[in-house]
C-alpha cells in the first residue's frame, strides 16, 4: 500500500470523529498529490455496473444502459430505467474531469465519504488542503477529481433523482446530467423474461436491438424475391435489465416460411439458447422456401417465444417473381401520328406476383423474346416499354397505382385506326409472362368532323346535363388525347343552363375522342338551342356555319329518345336542341346522342346538306 493511499484511508477514518455540520475529508499535505479541478461534463459521471455476487451488486435490480455509459453525446441527458431495492447501494464515478456536485432528491442519501482511486484531496485550494464534502443532510456531495467514487444508499421505496452540476455547489453550477432511479421493496422478477419490456423489431439487417428499436420501413429491395428479412430481438426482465442467464429462444413461421434464430433457418421453426441482451446481436431470420414454392410470394406470421412464453408476433411479406401483367384500358392514351411523344402516346402497365403484389419491373415489348404481339404495318408501327411511369416508386404493397410501368407506341402519320397489343417478358425463372390484350388507338391529326349531343332529350329544372362533343379525324377515327377545343370554345353555349366547374378554355382536351361538359339546368322552362364550335385546321366558309332546320321541314319527333347534331368537314359549329319541362310535361323531342352526319352534296341544292334522324322519328333536312 502506497503512502498516498494510506493517508487517504487515515483521513477517511478521522472524519468519523467530527461533529455535526459538514462532514469533511481532512488530508495531510502531499507534495506529489494533484487534483482534477476541471468541471464535469455529461460524459464524466456514470453509475458503475457491479459484478454479480459482490456486495455492491446486492439489491441492484437493473442499471439503465444509458446511466452506465460514459460517452453519451448531448448535454443534460437523463436516464430513468435504473431500479434498486431498499437498502441497496449504487456507485457513481467521475471520468476524465472531476469538479462537480451531485444532489439527491427522494428516499436515498450519500453514504460515508467519497472514496477516490487517484488523489481526491481538495476542491477549493488546489492539491494541498481540505474541503471535499458531503452535506450534513447527506443529500449532496462535492468532488474534485477524476475516477472519484460516491456511494448512494436507498433508504426507502419511491422515486429518486440524482442531479449533476458542474461546479462546487449546485447554485453556482449548471445541470449537465440527471439519473432517474426507482427504489422497490425487492428485486422479485429480476432475470425473468418480461414480455412488455422485451423488444422485437423488423429490420433489413441482423442488428443489435435497443430499448428504442421499432419496425423499419422496408424498401422494395429488402422485400424482393429471395431476400431475407430480420426480426431483431432484445430480451429484458421486469426491471428492463438484460438477462443474467440464457433462455430458450424459439421462432416459428406460417405458410412455409424458413425461420432461423441467430442464423439462416432450414425449416419453419428455429431455436437457440441465448440471453439476447443489450450487448448481443440476436435476430430471427425469415426467408422463402424457394425450393418447395419457387417463384411464389410469401406472407408469414412469425411467433417468437422465450422459455415457452410468447414475446410477440410479426407479419412479414417477401415478394414473388412476376406472374402477371395488367394494362388497364382506361390508362391507354389515344395517340397521334402528328407531334407524338412518350407522353402523348403512352400506356400504363402493372406487373404483379402470384399473390397480386405489385412489382417494380419493366417488361420488354419486342416480339424477339415472345412477349409482344401486334401488327406493325397498320396504324401502330411500334410498341415499347420505357421503365417506370413515375420517378418515385411506391411501396410494392401499395395499391394506389403511383409508380407503375410506362409503355409507349408509335403511330403512323398516314393511317388511323386501332390495334390489339399484348406485352410480356420472361421472368428470372424463364417463365413467359404476358399481359391482357389492350387496344392502342392512333389518329392522323386533329378534328375533321364532330357531333354534339346531350345525355337526355328533356330535363327538369335543377337536373345535371352532360354535353358531349365527339371528334373524328379526316379518316373517321376518334381524335387523339392531345386534341383541344381551340378558339371555338368561346361559342360553347347552352341557353337555359349554367356550366358547372371551371369555364371552358381553348386548352380543354379530348379524352378517347370526346370532350364532356356538365351543366345545371336553370328554373326557366321551354325549348332552347345550344351551340358548339371548334377551331379546325381546315378552312372555314364565310361566317360561323350553324346547322339550322329548313323552315319547310317537319320538326323531328321522338318518344323521349335522343337525336344528334353534327358539324361538317371544314365547318366548325353545330346546334343541339333541348327542352326544359316541369313535372307535368311530357318529353317530346330535344337534343341528343347518336347519329353522325356526313358532308355530302344534295342534288336538290347547290348547298352542302345533311340530315338528322331522331330515334324512331321522321327525317329533317338542313342545308348550309
């Protein structure tokens, strides 16, 4: 024993002879004794975990891993999971720096004098002198050296807080750290697995679980076919302490999953002896049985137990190989052979596995690999797939439709029409996967003729009317989705009705060859004539051509059925007649849907004439 150590021990004994007031450590001058008077930081004070079976370990139920760590980062970090029984002791120890004050609130006190391992002698006047102190009420202790130890004793059950300040008194210092301690009657339940305090967390890696671990959000690659998904495990007892002895950790999966404990599995059940403590990396490995169920998706529920007690369950999905391709017809644009692009001539496709999970794959569309079938000498001259529809891909289990595959097609500049197309590809198991057949429509250009119709012949006030404008190109095919209303939108008029929603504009586009508008029928009753005019690329005759019935012609009649009005090639307007009736009125005639009018010349007149036929009605002629 060195002289220095002996003098410290003598000083410790001498203190017991002092009277009330501050308990003071008195040390003799030592020429080579030095103190560390640098203020404590958050990393300079901790609780020491004791070896099982030693005196200081008795009655310690659990020491929070945060409380026992010396490197914690930000200031004022607190810990709350330390638990001891009444009468048990905790050792606090300084680190690199030594000057500070520790203050207790709650049923505990500082026992005896601070004990140092490296020259604790003076907090005020340097290495020679006196004044290392514990307060008379034993609630605070001031230290001034590194590696100095302080002993806390629990005097009753309840909540205890130790606050650490970086000066000789709490009043002159700043709080740098706090320790929350629970004092209980006994440590019954220690070293027995607690379901509520143990942690299971799904992850993409075999990683160490902590008290704050939660299920990770798995990426597409984490769940792709053939992947392994992990459940990180942390077992703790009723005091949130790590187990002192091994338990039998077991995991089992449903639906033919391959499950292993702390290693890749060979069956649906895995088992291992482990503590799965905060200092260990223990995980459940979950994967597909690609031998028994090749290419199949897996959704499994994994149950984890310790010594027969179920800790929890996790449901995991791992994707299968591509098994189907769906091309929704509604998502196939009407394309154009004029000014076409990957946006104008586009379709969406969805690749799914056998369970219907969406996959992030781009099927090829070339006949060379047997996937695509179409006639390349008609309106459609080429079909291809261009990758993802959106730049950001959704979760593979999300059915919102965002991020699906995008395909394009090339239209002829001289031929309009429709082609049936199938796309497909071979998956990694060399199985040919094909889509449903879908129609690709191509138009050579803009509107050449159009019809205007309403969904009913007669409306009651307050009803909603739908006006439909159907456009055809020069070859009689439906116009593309890039076609717009043009300058003629200003002549869209439906007297006796009010347009619902945004006002019509020249940029209003057609979809699948039609453009619709919604109107609210006003309160006034009577017969009204509506008008629509479109801007054409072809030359217009003088004035705005309107389709008027000949005065000598009979008015078309229909038993409540609709009839249509049409524009001629090179002429941009059409009329639609409708009628508002009150509850007592019968429906006679009105506007309508249905017949197309060709622009042919009537031998009876030098004008261009056409005819309008109502369903079940007589014929009325009109001329321009």
